[in-house]
C-alpha cells in the first residue's frame, strides 16, 4: 500500500471514530438532559401538591375561625341552633369545602400538566438519542465503506503493478 493510501485510510478511520464518538456522546447528553428535566418536573409537581395541601390546611383553619365566629354571633343573639342559623352554618361549611376541593383539583390539573410536559420531553429526547445512535451507526458504515474503497483501490493498483512487472520485467512503473 502506498503512503498516500495508508494516510487516507488512517484519516478515514480516525474521522469515522471521532464522528461515531461525538454522536454517541450527543445521544447520552440528550438522555441525561431529558432525565434531568423529568426529575425537575416531578419536583415541580410535588411542590404544587405540597402548596395545595398547605393552602387546604390554611383554608380549614380559616373555616374553623369563621364558623366559630358565626356560632358565637348566633349564640350571642340568643338563637337556637335550628332553622336559619343552622342552614347558614351548613352553607358556609359547604362553601369552604368546595373551595378546598377546587384548590386540590386545580393543583392536580397543574401537576398533571407539568408531568405531561415531562413525558413529552422524555419522548422527544429518546427520539433524538435514537437518531444520534442511528447516525453513529451510519457513520461506522460510511467509514467502513470508505476504508473498503481505499483497500479496493490499493488492490487494483497492486494488481496492475503485478501485471506490468510480468509483461515488462525490469521496468518500474510510477506509483499512485
């Protein structure tokens, strides 16, 4: 094999190896960032639920204070706990309960939206990583084809050299 063929083969092999490695690293980076973002989304969803539970606890305390004040006003007025005062208390309690339920529903919807976005990000990253892995495989195949072409050219050159030396012994032919 001539020096030029050896250099060309080495350059092709080196380039192939570098491209392959870069594409594999890009695939790993895509997956790493997707995993990181997914973890952040899970943390955000957890935070949404913690905040909602805390707000529900505070709402329950506010309800207790309000209901206590309502009962105190009713008792101070000398009313008996039946009829209208009881209805007012029940309605007030229902209103607080509805507010807490709405708060928890909003938190569940917000958390679900964050988690859905994380799932979409994970899917996109898996697709990108798969694309980089396929590109890396394509790079290897392309490099192998390039090396095969170089080897084939060298083989053809070698065969021509052998044919010339048999036809014209003692005459040297110029190299490629």
